[in-house]
C-alpha cells in the first residue's frame, strides 16, 4: 500500500460527556470545526485522551460514527481500536473501515501481554487484517500498557506480515528507538511522535508528524514551534517547547487527573467536553480557576477563533 506521511499535528480529542457521564455526541461537529480552525491535520479518537478504555464497545462505535460523519474535509480521522479482547478490537477495526474512517490504530493488550515482538506482531496482524483497506498504526504506550519492546524491531518483523502497516504512534521517551523507526526502510513508515513535552527533540531527529492531547487547545503554540524549527531557529523553538512544558506541568500539578484538567480547558475555547469518567478525578471549581489563571500568565492557550498563524 502507498503510505501517506503526516506533516503537522494530529489532536487526540477528548470524548465529550454530559454532566451525568453519558456521551454528548452532538458536541462532535463543533469540536471538529474547532480543530480545523486551530490548524491540526487530524483527530486520533478513542485513544488515551479520549478515555477509550472507559467506553463500552457500543459507545466507541457511536463516537467513531459521529466523527467520521462530521469531520470537515481535510481533517483525517484515525480510530483507535485497541482492546484487551482481540475479537472486540477486530470488530472495532472492521466497523471503522465500514464507516469510512481514514486509518485505525491499536495499543498492545494491557492485561495479558504479548510474547515479545513476535507476539505483538501476531496481535497487530490479526487486528489489521480485519480492516485490510485502512492504514494500520501500532500505538506504542508502554507507560500505560506495561508492555515495551524496541519498536524498530517490531517494524522489521511486522513489515512482511502486515500489508496495510502504515506506521506507529510512538508515545515514549526512548528517542534512540524513535530515531531508528524514522530511519527504518529508508523512512518508509509514518512515525507519529506522541510526547508533547518532547516535540522539539523529535523534530530534531526528523519527525514530521505528531499526535497529542495538548494540541486540542494549544496547537498554535506548537505550530509556531515547528515553524521556528523549520526556519533553523532552534533557540526559538526550544523556548516555545519550554513554555509548553510549563503548561503541561501546571495541568499535571493542578489537582484532579491531568486528562481531566486538559479536558476542562476546552470550555474557554467554546467546546464543552464535560467531565471525565471514573477512575479519573475531576478538579474542583477552585482548582480549575487557579489553573486557568496560571495558564493565562503563560499565554499558551488558543482562543475560540484562533488559527495556525
């Protein structure tokens, strides 16, 4: 298959909920338009940020259907279909293909774990085969799955086994392995970097595409970072990366779960995504207000009419 390389940012959207925790699907269309205004290239739905593991399979289908139906032209929709059940994952992949999603991605299983690289290839091959017309991405997130292999070794083993393998969402700090993935097979695969805090370092290694939570509300900051890097202004890019790290650390330390704090910031941008589900903890109104004040001083957030400029 022909692999399309990603250039720019892909946001990992939050799943909007009503105050009672039920899906708020009607928020999706406005959310998709918001992402396009910010200048991101796509949406990676039902992943970690989207609380995919806290959704039922039926809910994940509904979320995917709404994103595919409402995403404006030019905004890619990548559906995360990972699950601890292989058959559920395969069913989600087949569903994503049937509704016209652009790509699928899957985590390694995170209870019973694969037998090294060989086992991971078997797992991913079975999922990818359920959606043979869609590009497939392995989603590498060892901090949450508890499963870690050298991803470059996975690519070498998976390339002859998975005809629709498109690349990797690489959410880990092992930049040496990330660099090997970028160079594998003369750069054939689409290797998407997934640690917002280290985007500048990834760009210096050759990254061109990235997926992240904070691109939902701070994409203009990162797009300026990318522009500085592309212009050879590494000092300017590094300064913007430091601002991004301060923003992320403020959210991590604000009280409540980081994803809940990130999610709460969307209200000020005109996209109310509601609360998170247990076991994630929502911040108090006081904590949310203090976080907003802290981020105002950093000047790192977009506004409801922001674009990529």
